[in-house]
C-alpha cells in the first residue's frame, strides 16, 4: 500500500515556494492553499507565542474549508538582539540587515502546526536555529545581494544556496527549519496523523 492510496488529503497552508519545495522532499501528494491571515503580532505577544499562534491559525483557516484534510501550517521569525527582523523588501534594507549581522548571531524560530478537523488531531512544535554570521565586508554583501536578491527572505539570505557562504556556523536540530519548514518534526507529526512515512 502506498501513500497515493491512503484516503488522507494533505494540504500545505502556504503560498511559499520555499516551504512547497521542502515538503516535496517527503514524496507525498499535497495541495497548497494560502490562508491569507493578518500576521501582525498581538500587543505584548512573545516571539515564541507569535510563531505558534500564526502556524496554528494558518492550519485552522484552511482546515475549516477542508475538514477531512491533514493541514500543515508554519511560520518563522528572525530575532536579532531581541527584536524581530522582517523580510527586507528592498535592496537597501537587505544591505542594512546583513551589515548589522556581520560577526553577530541571529535566532530563527520556526513553528509548525499539523491539524485535521474531522479526526481531532492537532499538534505543534517550534524549532530554534541560531545562525552566526562571519565578518562581512560591504563588497561581499553587495555581491551576494546582486547574485541572489533575497528580498522575500527574513534575514536577507537564502541558506539553501549561496547564503550559506555568509555564515560561520549554524546551531540547529533540523537544518530544514531555517529554510521555513522543519521536516523532521513535520514527518513525525504526519505519521501520527495517519500518513505513511517513509
């Protein structure tokens, strides 16, 4: 019996090409639906609570439309000196972010929620990754940004490609968490939700 014959629909509650690419590694058929929620932090909300709330909310929004499906929601925050770092959006902001990270550590919190409304299954987990940047010269930052243009990435880099050259070290239990979807925990939750992996 293979996964294609299992009567379980799998949905990724995201429009992120990075999360889609990661989930494809598991070899399961799935659909992508964007939850389109307000991702603003609540007043006095801690970063850990923020990522978990959004991951669960994303899964719940799509889950109400597809109650028989197993739905994956995920969210990520970057923290530098205790402050949330967003997606740069412009080359100037990306340059400023990477320049400030030179020789410093940046923490990434990546939350995942897996839910199925019909079965009542719900679990969530947060992965922590600490990235230590090496000393970066301005010309290196400029070259990197020109080559990868990571304006839609929190922290202004793509760890799965050339961004890895900016680092001194990565401290993580799951290397896929930094890209946006911690596959080790995702796979464990999907098994418990009724899908066959491997």
